[in-house]
């Protein structure tokens, strides 16, 4: 998958290096995430929308306006039932993957700046966010509560976050 802030998402076959197709019903794509089984693709964009693409029948996505601002990051839970979406203004929501229905807003002690990266852990309940201001937050995605706040690098924007496979380590990058 190749993406930049653009109006298309290009899909490539890694084994052959051949371009397969473009997904073109996009508006200024800012982020992508592929479900573990490889069938569903989630994209976020500047037009405040999240799109779900079935890569087996790619032309027409399901699309929903979820945030009041630009979508900066999307993540699909490893079990595939939920996704988390983050964006401008510190907004973070958890949605059912198949309908994009919002089931929880993560607002308590939320981020004040843009949410730059989000990860849903293997338990499909815990969410980690990285945001402007250098803060990482660990959330209970079902209850909508902030469980812990980590300060990264003295206030620089936390731009990305990853969690070890066993869920015991959080790594972050910053500007």
C-alpha cells in the first residue's frame, strides 16, 4: 500500500512488485491501515471522513464523517471488530468496524492538540494515542477512560507509537 496526502491509494503486490489498482474515491488521504487478515482497508482523510474498503471488491467504499476535523490516524483492532480514529483537536473515537458506528469517545483527560498516531492493542479494548504536546495516553476503549499518561521528550509532538506484540512495551517517536 502506498499513500501520501493525495486523492488516491495505490495497491501493490509485494511478491511481484506489480501495481494492482488505485482506490480513487478518496479526498486528501492522510492515513491507512489494513486489517490483519488483509481484506479490509481503512483510510482517513482531510475531509473528516473514514472509508472502509473491501480489497476483494475495491471500487466503492463505505464512508462516514466521524470527526469534526481532519482524520490523522486510523487503527483496526487485531480481532477486526473495532477501529479507532484520531484527528485534529484531540478527538479520539472507537467505532464498530463493519458499520463505522461510534461506540465510544475517548475524551476524559483528552489530548489538546492533534492526535498523530493510534494503536489498538490485541485485547481489542486498550488504545494508545500519540499527540502534539508530546503526550501518549493509554485508554480503556470500552469505558472511555484514560488509564495512564506518558510524557515523551519534553513537549515535542509525539508523531508515532508502537506496542510490543506481548503488550508490555510502548515505543514512541517525536519531532
